[in-house]
């Protein structure tokens, strides 16, 4: 029999079945796999269970007295806490009409009786895993919004991280990066300067050039930022970007003086996007450069500050007008 690994605390399931022998069999199989099981003999009893608890999955028969499976599913989906609970029908009824009715009410899956323990556990595990993936995605989306607000507030540069991400994503698309790498890049763009929260404000907002001692302090922010987000699992892919986005292709950057392809590729990409935005934005110590001048400086720093492959991709985006479109959109956003 398949087992569920590392369930601590155990995941809770609600099994709704009017046949006592079948109910006992289902409970034994699922409890043997490590799940905590609530049971009910019909939909009405199941709703009473739901009033006091929120199981992580509901497994229900269709043909039951008092309240059948369809009525139960419809009632569950109307409860705010029940809208996202995975719901599986386990039934001898598998006609087209039943499947259509179930799908229209929001059922997640059908299992047709008779069913083996392996089939049952496989279906339950798959639906729970899918629910976890959706929950994680919702957390990531919420986290991205919160982190953008935090990062912009820390840097005191309105919409800076959004622009850097837009520029970086254009380059990543040109390079054909997959979703996994582009997601890591987005978090890196949002968080790349978050370590500046540990830098004294008098240095961050200084109107003139920094002194050597002030530069020592400023150059601490990549390591400070990496320390701030270590230990947060979903931010782990962003750590190399936060830590190394000020390294230079020729090895003269900081904090570790990495050279060439020793520098993580996402950090090499972000360096171009971040520098372009920095040059085309007003700062306390200078006015923004025109985009064309910033472009020339990016070209001049090829093989010095920047990976030549990243510069080539940047220029292709430029030639297609993508950077001008990003600049235009952000001007409109800031003026609204």
C-alpha cells in the first residue's frame, strides 16, 4: 500500500459514504496511509462536520439519502472556506450526465467504484499536491506585491524595482529563459537592493559623492540583503542575484570580486537592467541621462562591467523598441 510521507501534523480528509462497510474500508485505507479522517453518512452530516472543521479534501459518494453528493458539493462551494477544498466523487455512477453535473458544480475528480487502495491513494495524493501548488502560487503572488511595496519604500525610488524587472524580463525573453529562471529573476529584481535598509539614510540620500568610508558601508548592502532573505524557502532562488548583482565581468566588482561566468547568470543579466534604470533615473547626486546616452554607456562597458552576451540581448530589445515602450509606460504610470 502506498504511504504518505512526512505528514506532521497529518492532513485531514472528510469521507462521506452511506454504505457502512464501504465507509469503514475507506477510512481504514486512508488512516493506514497517515491521514486523519472525519466521516459522515450523508451530505447533511458532512455539513455539520464542516461547521467545526476544515478538511483538506472531501471524498464523497453521489447517491445518498437526506442530501446527495451533488447537493453537498453545491453547498460546500457556497461556503467561503469550502470554495477551495478539493472535492472528489467516489461513486458507481459515472454517466456523462453525472460527470457534467459534477464538473458544473466544481468537482475536482471522479473515482469509479470498485476502486483499489492504490488508485484511491494516488487520486487523493494528486489532488492534495495540486491544492498545495495553488496555495503556494497564491502566496508567491501576494508576496511579490508586498515585496514590491517594501522594496520601493526602502529605496525611496518610486517604481524602481518594477522598471528594473521590466527591463530584465525583456532581456530574459530574448535569451529564451524558461519560467523557473524568469520567476527567480523577478524576485531578484524586486529584492536586489533590499539590503540598503541596513545602510544609514545619510549615505543613501547624500547629494554629493560618497567618501571612501561611505563606500565601504554602501558596498555591504548585497551581503546584508542576502542575509535578510536566507531561510525563506521561496526566496532562495533570489539570493545569488541579491548577493552578486554588483559583481563585474572583469572581476573588479563587489562583494566577492567574481569574474566572467563565475558570476551567476541571473545577476549578470540584472546588472544591465539595474544600471540602465539607474542611469535614466533622477538621483540625489545627479539628473537622469537620456536613454540613448545610457545605451552608449552600456555598450562602452561591455567586457568590463557587463557580460557581452547580456549586452547583445539588451541591444536586440532596444532595437525592437521594447525599452522605449517600458519607459513610455512608466512615464504614464508616474503621471497618473
